[in-house]
C-alpha cells in the first residue's frame, strides 16, 4: 500500500513539474522597458518584454504562452 501511495505521489509531482513548462513557447530572453507616454498622452508603465525576433508566436501575450513575471496567460493570436 505504501508503494502505491509513493508511486501516485511521484506521478503527481512529475506531472505538476512538467505542466509548468509544457505548452509555453515563450521567448526565454527578455528586457525591461522603461515607462513612457505615447503621442496620444497615454502612460505606459514599466514592464518586461521579449527580445525582438522574426515571430510573434513566442511573445508573452501570444496564445499558449505564460508571462513568467506576472503569471498572465497569453490571449492574442500572432499576426505572423
């Protein structure tokens, strides 16, 4: 009985550890962005952003990705 409980616990721990990284294709390289005011007068607070590259699929806001700084799940469909 102890072996069954131990095995079940091991499976749950392994599954939880894998779930944290599974499905997130976020760009692992990022940089901080200072706060700024747009031309229309809107203030954008300081934040972290992924480094530029040739795709939007690895941005924190893209569907299937998770922002490691805030835990927010991406909801935007990449344009390219």
